[in-house]
């Protein structure tokens, strides 16, 4: 008898509204002994309602889907299942998409045009507790502006405006229909990007940039 310990396969759930994409990923992943594909779903609402049925370790989640998109689904899923690793699948390699996905709590971002074998690398990476960005995504994330700052995403700009108006994290969450935890994450990212450590500093910055006067947000 072999003394080699049995490795529990990683349970992967695929969520994509394009059946051919989902089936292609599934067929490749099922060739690995250390991965079990527990199911394929077609939209964000389905995975929110049925996550307990599949109990996945990793969810491969399409960014653009009907009913509930990948970003909203990520926020909702992590509220109730914080230990689930979510990998966003997308055709978009713009910094805004990538930064927003990571801010929502995704553990990685994969472009759909990478070899499917790269998805296996991504799964192994996030299961090891690390963040994964495929090469195309890594090269585009967080470019610096001319003043050395990392530009804010449109969502971060919206949240900055809300915070600068004196609203609490809870009030912002209700206004934007996101979780308080997500607002807190965005707030931290905004402070990091702008190099500002206090809420008062954020308000002062917003006033100096004309955000509160509606004169534009020159990020």
C-alpha cells in the first residue's frame, strides 16, 4: 500500500452565460486529478442562490452576465462565504475593470483569451492563498498618472463624492446598493492611491478638485 496521502481535489464552480466557454473550461479542468468541477451555471443570480448546493473552493466567475454581473455577485457571495476564492473571467484588460474586481474581493483576474491551462495555474495560486493576475492583466493594472498617483476608478470617484459629503460607510453602502465591507475596502484603496490618511483629508481633496461643486473630477 502507498503511504502517499490522498489530496482532496479543489472544488471548482464555473459561472458563465456562454455555454461553449463554460464547457471548454470544464473539459480541460476535468483532465486534472486534483480538480473537481462541481457544476456550471449561467448567471450571477444562480450562483448566489445555489452556492451552498455546490460548496465550491473556487468560483470562476464571468464579469459580464445577465441579471447579476460578476462584480455584484462577488460582493454578495463574499458577504456570506468569505473563504470562497473568486476568479474573475473577462475579455476586458483595462485597469478600471481589474482594480474594481480586486476591490470587490476577487482573488484573481483572468483574461478569456489566455490558454485554458493558465486557468489551472490561477486556481492553484489562489488556493495557495495568493493573488493571481494573468500576464495581460498584470501589464495594464494601476498605471500612474503624471503626478505619480494611481488613478481612481469610476466607482472610487463615486464613493469619494459620497464620503466627501459626510456620509457614513453604511449610508454609502445603502445608496450604492453594495456591502459596508466593500465601501470600507474602496475607502482604503482611495486613501492609498491618493496618499491621504484621514477622512478629513479626503473631503479637503474633493473640495480642492471641485468634486463637491460638480465641476468635474480631474483624476
